[in-house]
């Protein structure tokens, strides 16, 4: 049956083996990719913005790297995949300096975490926001599938570490483990970090004045003035804010006092909402002051300005802090309101009101509190807050420490205290009369149903809910915009924060190298077997004959 073996071998002595060596790899490369996407996730890129020429937040967007756990990544060719609560500040600093990217899974329910975990997350969040980050950083809402991928990546790491701790593997075992392991490739598409030259900060204002027939605007302008302000937070670590308790409290005050003003008080109330808070250095309020102080002299002579900042927190000490740049003098309207506020607060669970004095440091790039914008214009102003320090990370967090019910409880209590104190001051009602001195009772009693609709109010650039609320209860409603200067912008925002995250299940790079060697070895073996077929044939025949003789 092997009579024509020489002719068969002659066929392969030609160019066919060389064609195989060239054609087979090309066919493998051109074949369809067997690697399928493990999952797709909607993610948000870490916020990016500039203030006074200083860069903050994420400065990159492109991401196509191998995924590694928090404990196994080594080079800039790796993207770290981790949970937020697993990462420390030291981890983040090292990743920022040496890794190629970072994908973070956010907690499912922050309110359900322990106090220690909440504090850890807030400190980490603050550390991430105070500097620029040169690598792409993306955040995903909690997803069980992504959580499972993180578990798998981390589980492989823990298993390897345990084996190494028990016994040092041989070099062959480590190489084999590297070849047989599975990996993940992370690809993010649809994100960029283009500066939005059309960035703008809306500032909306409205006024409450006595509704007396025949009253003119000139007459209104002679009345004493109180200004109430809050800022609407539109972004933080990401482009998502859970709620805006400060604006909800302000809008509740607007609704309450719009009913009271039918009784002809001798005051004007101006309400302001700016969509720039601590992160943008209160640029919206700076714009409003620069535009209105020269045109309206009465604003300069306002009795006082009330700024609301982080006033909806249910903290352990249950205090309200009145932050000032200069302690109010005895006999001034601001000092009188402070005393009234302290007295009223005692009616509601013995809440204490504490004054906190902090001088304005003009050397600081960013101001500590919004009232400092007014104080720099020599206007009496203060901030009411549930936090004692301007460095408290809860001021600009995107996470809710309290449940919805707990937040409503805190807001309801604080609305009652501030509304009663402000009404007592305006109507000259003694605050020390206890329950007899309460103004918002009966049909005007304050309830959480009044507050709840305002909690999820959005930017005026997204919808008109805030503007409609002002127009419903106030008059002389006006919306102005602060835009960055073309040459030396005070602030700059960036577009396209939403993106799509693809995670592919792949073999590591060493597997490709191993596969290349195996294919080359196989083709070499086939080539030499065919090229030396006569010798192989003779060897097989001799072995067959020898075996026959033995038998």
C-alpha cells in the first residue's frame, strides 16, 4: 500500500509546506473573533471642571485595557476594577499615579452601610475631588453582574495569595497558571472630555413684597430687606445628585411666606437660587452681586442674608450651626435673629443653635461658605448648616447617608425652626412664648408633604420646574446666567460624561504567546515528518519487521 510513497513525499517537497506556514496564520487572524462581550454597563465619567484656571477631576476618557483587581494591577497597561468601599485613599493615590484607568462600582445603598463605611466613603470622595486625575475614571451604579465580575477577579487573586503563603509554587506551575487563567478586557466608548465653551450658571431670583392695594414698587423698595439664598448642586463626584435638600427647604419657605405676606408685613423678602456651590466657588452668587449691587442700592443695605448649606442632615448631635465671617454686634438685626433662632430651636427636641466664627482668608483659592461672597461686599450675612466645619465632606457628597424618611424628618424639623424664627423676626412675635408664639399652626402647619415634592428639583437647564415654582409664589422673577470669560474664564465645565462600558472575557497575553509557540511547533513537526517521510517510512517498516520476528 506504500508503493507510491515517494511520489506522495515529492508532492510535499515542493512549496506546499511554505504555503501552509503563511496561509494558516492568516486564516486564524481573519477568522471571526471567538471572544464575546461579557456585559455592557452604563457608566459615568468622573466630573471634570476648572475653577480659576485650576484643573479638577478626571482629565482623560479613552479606555481599552486589561482589567485587574485592586491587589494585582502593576503597570499603566492595567485598568483597576473595584468597589468604592474597598478602595482607600492610599490606593487611589497610587492608582492615579501609576495605573492606566479606574472603574468603580458604587454601593447599592449607602444609607445601609455602617457609620465607619460612610465616613470612609466621604473622605475618599473628598480626596478624589480636590485634585486633577490624569487617568480615565468611571463610576457604575450598583449592578449584580459587575459585582460578580469584581468577585471573580478578586477571588482569583486571593486564591493565588493563599497558595503562595502556604507553599512557593514552582516556576512551571506559575507559568501554567498564567496560561490557563481567564482575564477581562475593559473598553469604554462614547465618552470624551471636550470643554463646553457655552457653559453657563443659572441664577434665579424672586421677591415677596406686601400685597397691599395701591402699593407701588417704589414703596416696596423703602421696606427693610432680607435675602434668603441656597445653591442647587448639579454635580459632584459624578454628574448625579440624589436630592437638593437646601433648595427644597428654600422653596418650602417661599410657599409658607407667600401665604403670610397677605397680612402686610413691613419687610421684603428676596429668594435666590444659584446653580453653583462649593465646587465652583459660588460663582453664580458672585455674578449676581456684581450685577445688582450697583443697580439696587437697597440690596447693599439688607438687614441680613440667610444662606442655606447642608441643612437637611440628620446628624447625631442635631445641632444647627450659624457660620459668620464676623460676629454680629449686639443690637443688630442679625444678632436679634440669632437669639430668636436659638429660642425657637428649643421647642423642637431641644435642638441647639451654635455660632461658628471663621474669618475670610483671601489667600485661599476657594471660599469656605456662600455668605463670604456677601461679607466681602460688607453685607451682614451668615450660613445655616448642620455641619460645623467648612471642610466636612458631606457638603458636596453625591451619597445619601440618611434614608428618605430620615431626611424628611430632618428637613421638617429644620424648616419649622427657620420658618418660625424668620416669621417671629418679621412680625415681631416674641419667640419665648413657647407654643403660644408659634405662627405656622392649623391649616398652615408645616408637614413633610409640603417638602417632598421639592426634593428632586432639577436645574433650570433641564426643565422649568424651579422657574415655575418661583413664578407661582413670587413676583419679579428673573433668571440670569454667569458665563465664563473667553480669555480668562473663572470656571469651565466639560461635556459627555455618560459612556458605555464593555467588559470582554479574554485570555491573558501570555496565552497568545504560548499558542503561537504551540502552532509553530505543530507545523514544524508536520513539515519535517512529510519532508523526511522516506526515513520515517523506513523506520516504521523496520520496527514492524522487528516486531514480527520477535513474535
